[in-house]
């Protein structure tokens, strides 16, 4: 089988690929295209409107958005984006979670708790035995004092903490990985050795136990489940990074 590699875009950041739709970000605005090369790209809407970013004055926002370096340093870009249904998406930006649709309507639906940053990932939990269908994320931030960290979920538009890791147990949560076969959700945590691990949540997050725990080789931000294995990638500045597999 022959494979080809082609350049897509230097100016725009791809934040989601969804069947025949592609969502892009550039300089404080969202764009939509039907082609991966962005040849038919159209503006969805800006993220500096008063109803979207009420905490920012437009001048400061425009200054930040003119510099890619500032946006990266301040993490001032959409971080995670998921489809919640056809034509509607959720994404995290500037310590908030927003909903956007194909018509360009952007609205704030949830604010991140003080002291936390944008979650690294938002996930959909659906049709998993023992769990209510929901949108969920794990809290992520510097958390220097190692305060309690929550798993937050949304059901019917209501966001609340469904599980809390106690103080001094972990720094933050990198990702939630649903697994229908095992009827569980894996929780990826970091960052020090004793905080890094892959946990298994069952019974609607009432029970969470460590599966792999206590080494940088278990410090992961992304994992994928197939019929027999979990494959995960480590993300640590302290050791070499690898792809691992585990049953």
C-alpha cells in the first residue's frame, strides 16, 4: 500500500477533524472548511466578542493574537475540541468551555474553577455500562500546593464535580479515556513519580483504583484502546518518551 504525505497549513491550527468538516483557529477566530487543505475556509466567528470573552479587553486580546509566541506562552489557543452532536462542538479556551455551531454562534457554557487552566482534553462518555451519558474532563493546572483535583462532568447542561482526588495525591489530570469493553473510564494523571499513573474508574466514578502507578513511564496524556490492548504515549521532560502497550 502506498502512502503520501502533504503539507496542509502553516497559518491555521487544526483543532478538530469531523467527517466532512474541519475546524481551524487563527489569530483569535474560528474557521470552518469542508476540505482538509482549507481551500473553502470560511469564518465562523471571533473569540473576542463581549459575550465570549468578557474577562478580556479587546485591545489586550488583539495584541496577544498578533503574536504566535505570546499565544503559545500564555496557552491562549483552543486546547480541546469535541463534537457533541451534528453541527455542535465544545472547545476549551481562556479557562472556559464554549459551544459553537455551523452557524457561527459561540456561547460560554462553563467556566473552569479558579486556579485551574484549560483541560488538556474533554471527552464524551456514552453507552458505557455503569455510567451515565455525559461530557467530562479532568482538572488541569500547575497546582503547586497539590490541592484536591476534580473530575467534572456535564449532564443536561449542568456541570459538577463527580469525583475528587484528595490533597497531595496528584498534581492534575491529563485525560479521561472511556473503554466500553471493560465498562470503565481510565484516568491519566501526573506529574511526579508518585503522582503519575493510569487509574480505572467504574460505577459512575464511585470507584477509582490505580492500574499502573508511580513512575514516569506511566505519565501519559494520550491513550488508545483496541480489542486487546491499551497503547499510550508518555509525556515527561525527565526521561525519554516512548509508546507503551499494556493489557
